[in-house]
């Protein structure tokens, strides 16, 4: 599988996870030759690195969305108090 450029937006996280699960299943089956196992492992490593980059980018986007002027917008949770 060729490396995708870092600016490529066509990376599909869910598809990559499914492909990783397939690779893991093939490796666990024990039916692959050593060469096939090494190729599958290499492909899995590439997919894992791409997925990690995608997750890091998503985390950065979330941080930007929940911050205002560099400060988190978190507010304490208080249950509604009824005045008696």
C-alpha cells in the first residue's frame, strides 16, 4: 500500500480499521508464509501510523473548537437547585 501524502484528505479511518482487523486475522491464522506475514505486518504498521496521524489531527480540531482565546470553555456541572 503506497504512503499517502500528509495533506491527503482521502484517508478513511473506519476503512483502515476494518483493513487492520482483516490483516490481524490473516496473521493470527498462521496460514501465511513468512514473506506474506512480513508484507501484511508492514501494511498494518503503515495503516496504524496513518490512523494515529488522523486521530492526532482530529484531537487538535476538537481542541480548537472547545477553546476560546486559548482557554478551555469547560464549565462546572451543577444540577438545577430548586429554591424552597
